[in-house]
């Protein structure tokens, strides 16, 4: 990048690197909680110098692109510090998102856990909720399996309940689906043969 007062991006780069180093020390327990003050100050200083005339010999698009990259580096450093402070349980700065763009990225950071659960619970009580669907699907499948076991008077009916539980649990999470395919395929082959 050209060297001029407009391209004073080294302080922003240095502040971002310092913030990342402080985050690493804080998360490893070898340092205090990180602060976003260096990134915020460097971004404000860059914004103040940004109104100066562009560097001669560069195109307008390059100037705008370079400024956007520098500010993005500063804001990313601030986001990393805020996320690390949330993990460490340190106080988080107030949400500076404009009222039109709220809620911001870390809207949950200053709220107590009970209020977060109170907001989340109504969303999971709708028929479209995956958690609700799985909570209804599992008992219905087990009830149907138990009814079939009772009607047919099977001698080892517990295996129908176990098979129903295994197959139904396959649909609860995608990670289990792979293990279910690996266990259901040999079982179906054994019942055929």
C-alpha cells in the first residue's frame, strides 16, 4: 500500500494483532481479560485521517477498498475481543448498534440466562419446532410399538421397543443417522436371510 497519511493502516493492524494476542493470553489463563480499546481507538484515528485527500496516483476504487479493508480489520478485532470477554465472563461494553439495526451480534451477552430461556421456550412450543416434533414422535412411536407387541402377543416384545427406539433416535440428529444406517442395514439383512 502507498505510504501517506491516508494509508495509516499500520496502527490498525498493530492494534488488531495486540487484541488477538491479548485474547490468546486471556483465554489460556495467562493474562487479564482483553480490551477492545486499542482497536476502537485505531479505527477512530483512521476514520479521522480518512477525510484527507487520497494518495496521488491511486484510483478512487482502490482508496475506498483499502479503507474498507482497514476498518474491517479493526471491527473484526473488536468482535474477537467482545466474544472472548463473553467466554471469560468479563463485563461486555454496551451495544453500540444503531437502533434501526438492533439487535446486534451479542444481544444475549448482558441478559440473564432465565430471560434467554424465556425467549427461547415459546419458539420451541410451536408445531414447526424440530424439538417439539421429536418430543411428540418418540412417544407415539413407542406407544405404537407397545400396542403391536400387545396385540401380537410377542414372546420377546422388548426387542420391538428397543428397535423402535433405535430407529426413531436416528432421526433426532444427523450424527446419529450415520451410526443408525450402519446398525440398521445388517439388522434388516439378518431378518431377511
